[in-house]
């Protein structure tokens, strides 16, 4: 019969020899392989006591930045949501009232801003789309939860604190982005 | 019939047709050539006397007519220049003209606050589209921009004078479609501004149409202010029985809520039929309308983002 492909193999079903039937040498050689790994360098770390260093441009959970005076930068323009390929972001805008100038930078702000961390693929397109430098991805990891609803992060989880120690440092990502632009301009 | 060639495409038009209308005729008949239509920020075909203000529609006439083939010395406003027999016009094929248009866009933007992230018009703004297609990505303007407080024109209309490009469309609309105009352009030159008679409310059944004709975010719907961005809302064609106007509108919905009602616009973004204030502002419930179906949106528009035509499959 003509073969359909030249990659087919003829398998033989010959009887096993006495040594093969005894199984003991095969078991011993298998254990030997296992034993060898005890003396090899481990490729895992004991998280959470020990942490691996992240790349400076690692994209983890988001932060909504405040400006130097502590006012929220986000103006609910919706560009992050329309750029998001996973459709993870939703928001509701509201108008800034008189006296709230120190809370919100622009005359419109996001009253509700939610990111569904289960949908998010951490691509960073929201950060790229933002015209107000409001949203950044940080090297922090989204923890695990038992409840799906817990993964929907509202403004309480996303907006950074006003106090200097509560600010989230995004200078590394900003630096990387600025340099990316300059490398694109003069390659 | 007169023969006119625009960017190498020939067409026949009636005497008295302007170059812009001839270009639109080509685009209507052969949609694959629609890119040759010059942008128009002030000309609005339903409004008599509109056009000739903004100069974004400039084109280069390289041959005046069959009988006098000399080129016109300067770019001409295509919305105001009538076609002559044998005229040859260059728009997108002329690099000098595109550079000149870039200058016009820069001029239109010198006093503009560039506040698109806050502006409700963003996503359907002609100035945004124009600047994206023809403008420079950086501003060279260092002087102080003129600023204004925002003004309420009645309970429904909000005027952001900072964004106005003084196209006069709203003034013509108020003149031609309402019986008592109380707003107009005050002062001259770079001081010119849209003013109402001491912020007098425009109380007229058709005053809301100035929102639709305004090419920028200067006149916006106060009832829609900051409610949503246009690309998050879903447009539906709808109609109702109305004894004041045609009752044919577009509903901009989010879920079951009607966030905004506007008139229907054609491919050149001009209102097909003006609607009354009752339809626009007083019937923001789904039950008042007969919904015809989703409005078709050009796929290059941001409004089409995250909207899908195919039916979603139910998952278990
Ligand atoms: S990182 Fe990407 S997927 Fe996640 S919210 Fe931003 S745009 Fe969406
Ligand atoms: S985070 Fe940035 S892009 Fe997103 S709504 Fe706020 S200002 Fe706009
Ligand atoms: S308010 Fe709008 S329609 Fe009126 S002149 Fe200014 S830009 Fe034109
Ligand atoms: S559209 Fe012709 S000058 Fe404005």
C-alpha cells in the first residue's frame, strides 16, 4: 500500500526481555534522575518571603494619579475606555462644583471609575491613551480574591493617597515612555 | 451643463454650482472618491448665505475655464466659487494647498482652549477631525489665548465662547428658522464673540438646532452636559408624531435611557431636517418614540467603537 506520508513509523510489539520485565533497573534509573535534581540550583523562589525583581516597565495594577497639589488628574474623558481592547474600564462623569477645585483638576471629573481586573490584560493602552497623565500601570500585583466582584476596582482602590508617603511612584514608567518617544523621533 | 475636473475626476454640473457642491456630487455618485471633498467648517447647505468665513474649504484652480485657461492666482474658497466650463481644480493632489490649509487650521486653533477631554462635542467635532486630518500636532502659539466664562443661553443651551470659530452658522440658523433672533456676533476681528441680548434666553421652538449646526463644542446641549461621551452612547433612528417638526430624530441611548436627542445628519454632517425643542428636550423616555433601528455610523468614526453588528451568542 502506498504511504500517505513519509513521517509514519512502523511500531514493533516485540516481547520484553527479562531485565525489562523485572522493572527494578528502570525504577532505579528514574529515582537517579530525581535525586540529581536535589543538588541542582533551584529555579523557583519562596514567594512571598522572597520576591523576584521586576522589569522597570512591568505592567501591574493601575493607579490614578493626583497632581502636585493633590487634585485628581482624571477628567473622565473616556479615552482609556475606548482604547481598552478588553473593554475593562467604565466611568461616569460629574461636574466640579465651586469649592472643589482642590479635589479635581478639571471642571469635569470621574465620579465613578471602575476597572474590571478580570477583564484587564495589562496591555497599558489606557496609559498611552490618557491625555492627562492620570492613569499609570504600577509594578504592584493584583491580589487574588474569593469573590469575582472584588476584582472590580473602584476609585477607592485606584486613586492614590494625597499624603506624600501614599503617592505611587511612576517615574520609571514615565522615564521609559519619554525615552521611547525620543527614540522614535530620532532613531 | 458645465464640465469640471476635481483632482482628476470629471463631472458635469448645472451652471451656478459651487466647486464644493461639485465635489460633493462626485462623492455622492462615486463614494470611493469622497476624500476629494474639501472640508467645510462654516458652509452649511440648508442655511442661506452661509460659507466664506473659515477658509478651510480652499482649493487651487489650475485652469479657470475652457475659454480662459489661466490659473487663479490664489487659493479660492470652494464653497463660494462657482464652477466655469472646463475648470480644473486641485485639492488633495496639491501639496502647496494642503500646506495652506494647515495654516488655516492653525489660525482657527490659536484661541481654542484645546479642552477636548472635557468638551461634550469630542468625537463628533468637525474641528477635531479637521485638525487630525490637516493640522499640525504641536502648537506654535505662545501668546495669551482669549478666555470667556461659559454662558447659559436659556435652560437648554450652553455657550462656551472659547471654543467658537465664528462660523456664523448658529446666527443664520436663528435668523432663518426662529422668528425672534436674540443672539448674534458682537464686536469685530479678534474681539468678535457670540453674544445674546443680555444673556436673554433664546425661547423659541427651534432654537435647539443651533446645537446641531455648531461645528465645534461652542454650543452644546445643557441637558447632556457631561452625561456621557458620545462614543459610549448608542445612536438609534427614531420618530414620533410631532405637529411642530418632522419628528425624525436620532436617540443617543445608554441602556434604556435616552441621554440625548439630535436631528439626523447626512454624510456631509449637515442636518437633514431641523427638529423642534419639544422633540429634542422634552421626550427623553424610550416609550415616547418609535425606534426604527440602530443608526449606521461610519466605521472610521470613534462613535462606532465597541459596537458590534453581529448578534452575541448566549453562553450557556
Ligand atoms: S491595561 Fe489594557 S486591558 Fe487593562 S484596563 Fe488598561 S487598556 Fe484595558
Ligand atoms: S484616566 Fe485619563 S484617559 Fe482615562 S478618563 Fe481619566 S483622563 Fe481620560
Ligand atoms: S457658536 Fe458654534 S455655530 Fe455659532 S459661530 Fe461659534 S462655532 Fe459657529
Ligand atoms: S466652508 Fe468655505 S469658507 Fe468656510
